[in-house]
């Protein structure tokens, strides 16, 4: 990228996306170009929003420790059961007019 010395670039991006993102096995990089007349606080806010949108921190936390495939499967099943039970409670407690 070309630019003058007054502009800064914030960049973070080692978040590996194997399930979409920028393609299978690709990397997602969030960067913000800061203009000469732009406030630093606004640029930082844009950067944080972009990092959150890209899911870089979430992906990093998810990959911080190895999780066995069986425990991933168990978590998904428990979440599905909780979702079904919540839906059943809503239907049972719904007011019928």
C-alpha cells in the first residue's frame, strides 16, 4: 500500500478461516487507514468494530486450546437440547386467545 508518512495503518490478522471467511484455508486481515484529518479515537473505534465483525478475537479464543471432537459434538447436542426445551416452554406458557 502506498501513502504518505502522515497516514497510519493498524493491522491485525492471523485469524485462520477454514470454514468460509476469505476462502478455505485463507486468512482474514482487518486494517484501517487513518487519514490526515481523521481523529485517532474514531479510527480506533472503526478498527475495533472491524475486528469484531471479522470475528478475529472470537476465532482466537476458540483456537486457544485444543478441544476434542467428541466434546465439540457434546456441546452442540446440549445446545440443541436447551434450544428445544426453551421453545417447548414458550409454547406451553403462551397465552391462547
